[in-house]
């Protein structure tokens, strides 16, 4: 229960940060990406504020060693730069550039009850599910070939 | 036409950072929205409780602000539902394939000085800038 409350509070604060920063407005995000137009550098200030505070908090978390409400700190373990990382980032970049919404602001904007936002979030969920399904199939194929190889 | 809002941008960003820092300090989790949301979907569902709580928090934020007198967000979206659906699909597939988005790679990964996350961030920034250049300055409209 304390973990759930903490997660809810962090989501609330994260959403408030997105709203205050203006990053829930797609045209403000597109204004940052539009470096050949009337460039709006706000997103750079948002990133600076977020990265500095996150960095300080993470340093504190590392010093403490364990989180307050869970058994361990779950840091990402991968360091490799592989094709799926860059291909996925590029695909995400296309979608982000087309509409100006990334997952966080898209979810916060669900509160606008606007149909275009709902369509975007549903399509995003379908994309995520589709990718998982495709990956499960691919790993089953690999397992099947490996099994037939050992059989033969 | 939009204007630079550096102060609210920096303060809002700092609040995003505080939320990300607290999620790690309290629950030991990375505040990556695509990962948190993706983990709620079938096929991949693991410990749904905290994920759902975080996502509900995101949606409640503008509703609480509206109770306090602020207006609900009114995002400007493209008029074409085809464009919106394609963009949503690409964001979904891309963020799962790259295991992260603007929050997980862009904020948390950059704060950890992870070269993997910084590479992803530079990639999606450059591609998104190119897409906006194409649609706004070369494709007409």
C-alpha cells in the first residue's frame, strides 16, 4: 500500500511537472523540434531542470543503497548500443515529430477527454502490443530452430 | 507562434526530475513512462499495481488542477485521424523496441550518464527534427 501511494504521488507530481512546463501542448514541443522555423527552446530548459534534479536524486539513491519502500534499486542493466535501440528510437522520433506527443504528455492529455488524444493513446498501446507479439513469435521461432537443430 | 517560457519550463522540468528521483528513492523504479504503461498491457503484465497507480496519478494531475481553477488541457492535434493513428503506432512500437522514451532514456538515462540512453535520445531528437522540417518546410501546408 505505501508503494502504491508513493507511485500515485510520483505520477501526480510528474504530470504536474509536464503541465507546468508546457510540454503537454504538442505545438510547444513541435516548436522546439522546428529549428528551421520560429524556434521555441523551452524543451531544452525542461530537460535541463529534469536531468539536474533526477541526477541529484539518483546520486542520493546510490548513496543510500536501498529504496525506502522496496527491497532493491532496479537500475537498468544494459549498456550496449544495438540496432533495436537505434531503430526503435528512430521510429519513435517519426511518431513524435508527426504529432508532438510522447507517452507521458499523451497520457496526461487523456484528461482532456478529446477523441484525437484517445485515438493516439489506443494506437500507441496497439503498437506496443504488436511489438510484444512479434517478439514472442520471433523468440518462439528461434527456440524451435534451436530445438530442431539439437534434434538433428 | 510560440514564445520561449524558460522559467516555467525549468521549474516544470525540475518537478518532473523530483518525481523521477522520488520514484527511485521510494520504490527503486525508473520513471520511464513507456515502460510503466507497456507493463500494464497484456502479454507483458508484471506487478501491475504500482504501474497503474503511477499512470492514474498522471491523469489525475490535470483534473486536480482543473478543480483548483486551471483549465483542462486542450492539445492541438493534427486534423487527420490517419496521421494520429500512424504516429501513435510508431510511438508504441518504437518505444518498446528501444525500451524507453523521452522520460526513461531522455531524462533518467541522461541523468545516469548512460551512453545507451544518450544515443537513443540523440537519435529520436534528430529524427523528430527532420520530420518537422519535412512536414513544415518542405511538404508544404
